[in-house]
C-alpha cells in the first residue's frame, strides 16, 4: 500500500513536471517556425515569444506597430502614383479644352489617354503585383514548414486524423494556389485590363462586357475556392474529429478496464499529457497565425492604399476629363481584384491554422 | 493680360482686313489670315514652351512619366497643327482638303501612340514571364 502511494505520487509529479517540458518544446517549435519566415514578416512571430510563453496579443501589437510604421511609406507611394495620373488627366483636359477632340480627334484622344494612363498605372502597379506574387510564394514555403509541425502537435494533442486531413488538403491546395495564381488569375487580370483599355479606345461596348464577365469569373472563382475549402475542412473535421474523439474515449476505456488498480488514474493522467501537447500545438498555431498575417501585411497595405488613392484620383480627374477618370477606374478595379486574391489566399491558410489550434473537430 | 489683348486685337484686325479684301482678292485674304496666324502661333509657341518646361520639371520629379507625357505632348502638337491647317483650308473653301488634313493629323497622332503600345506589351510580357 505504501509502495503504491509512493508510486502514485511519483507519477503525479512526473505528469505535472511534463507541462514545463512541453512549454519549452512549444517555444522551440515556435522559434524554428519563425526562422522559416522572411525577416520583415517575422516581426509579429518574434515579439509573441516571451521567456516562458507564446502570446498572440504581443504579436498582434507588434504587427499593428509595423503597419503604422509602413503606412506613411505606402501613402507616399499611392500619392506619387495618383499625382502622375492626375497630371496626365490635366494634360488631356487641355487638349479637350482646345476643342481638338471633335470628330475623329475623339478616337485619337481616347486612345492616347487610355494608353498613357494604363501604361503609367501598370508601371507603378508592377511593384505591387510583384509583392502579391512574392506573398503567395512565401506563404507556400511557410505552409510547408508550418503544416507538418502543426500536424505533429495536433496529433500529439489527441487529434491525429483531423490533423492529417488538414495537412493533406493544405499541401495540395497550396501548390494549386501557386498554379492558379500564375496560370489563371494573373493572366486574367491583365486580360481584363487590356480588354477594358481596348474598349475605351474603340468605344465598342463588347470589350468592357467581356472584361466584366471575366472579372465576375475571377471573383466567383475566389468565392467558391473559399467555400469549397472551408466546406472540406468542416466535413473532414467533423468526420475525423469524431473519429479522434471516439478513439480517445475507446483508449481511455481500454486503459481503465485493462490495467488493474491504477488504470483509471493513468487514463486521467493522459489528459494532462494531452493538455501539454495542446500547449505545443497552440504555440505553433499562434506563430502560424502571426506568420501569415506578417506575410500578408505589406501587400495588403499597398494594394489597399493604392486602391483608395486610385478611386480618389478618378473622382478628382472626372472634374476635368471623363476619359481619364474612366481609364483610372480600370486601374482601380485591377487593384481591387489583386486585393481580393491576397485576402482569399491568406484567409484559407488562417482558417486552417485556427481550426488546427482549436483541436478535435471544428 | 496685355499679351492677350495684343493677340486678340491682331486676330480681329486680320479678320476685318480679310473680310474687306475677300470680295476683290480671296487669295490675298487667305494670305492675310495666314500671316496673322503665323504671328499668333509664334507667340503661342513661346507660351507653350513655358508650359512644356513646367510639365517636364514635374515629370522629372515623378519617375516613370517621361515617355507617356512626351507622347501626349506630341499628340497635342500634331492635333493642334492639323486643326489649324484644317481651319485654314475651310476658310479657303476647301472642305475636302480640310477633312484630309484632319485625318492625316489624327493618323499621325495615333502613330505617335504606338511606343505606348510597345511599352505596355513589354511590361506585361516581362511580368508574366518573370
């Protein structure tokens, strides 16, 4: 009896002692994940890691601070782009004021306006489109480091089937997204830009209608990608989460009935072990969330600010030149599509990480 | 303001003189209009130079704008010259010639925008390839 009491005390001490070990392991995993991020995107993830814990709030504060620091630069960039377009609009209005856009001159002026504004706009947009491309590539690389770590932590925390289902879909979708971006979305964005420019030059309603249909296709594709992805996670989460729950209950029952005397206490002690593993999963998840937000911060800030600036410049230039306003609206629409693509891709991975942190089921 | 008054006065004087001469010598009336036009255009050219210098100063501060503004100014110049030429032809009673001058002017202006097409295609091509 005395021996049994000593053994039980020892076991309890070991179980409780495992928690700090798990916490330290969680921080190691978090640090390794942070190193998988590019330096400028790792700010939030680095700040979240304290001496003995990984806290989401600290990381979010650091990201907000970074956004505040980047904001003036993004606004300056947007204002410089807008100033160029406004100058072109003013020059075009001078031509209109001279009455040179009558008859055949109208076609010439439309062509010159559309081409000038679109060329200058695309030239400036190239940097932002490059940010979007870089974001998807960095996210793909980060997800390849994040998902195996999160899967292992989730499996250790008692949800192996759900974790594996998540990792499988993320790996497949991640590569599909890169292919979809380069093979579908970017060419479509440029095609829409070209069609609307041609429509403006030729004054033929066919081209803007075609461009409108393609834009609808892009937005629908993004929407259904998100819906299908979330639907798949929900269904597999319910099925595999239920399987994980049943498996855990069955294991606990087996231990309780199968191991004499101490079976019940051992099966209860597994909960503390799983809780410790859940700490690791949560640390990894927090770094995952902050990593994704850190990667998305720069492209979202620049596309958002530029979109607002272009809309403002279009409104201002409509006072001097309708043709210029229409051309600038084309650029603003392109920016809005890019924004939607970045938000959709970031949301998909964020949902995956958050469901992984939540644990068994959705 | 004095310059504006000077050019308007010159144009009105030329128009009045042309009106008086037209009945006897229509060709001379056209020459009078042409001469007045050249004087006014010379003044306009000096004013445009000031404007163009200002625009160039602005474009120098905003990178990526030089090509587009250069094309726009070229288009503006071509359309202005063809409009003046077309108007003179109409004054001389040659409306067919006037239309041809306008068409030539617009064609040249459209040709002047071709570098923009090339620039746009090159930009898009390099981005999609990269």
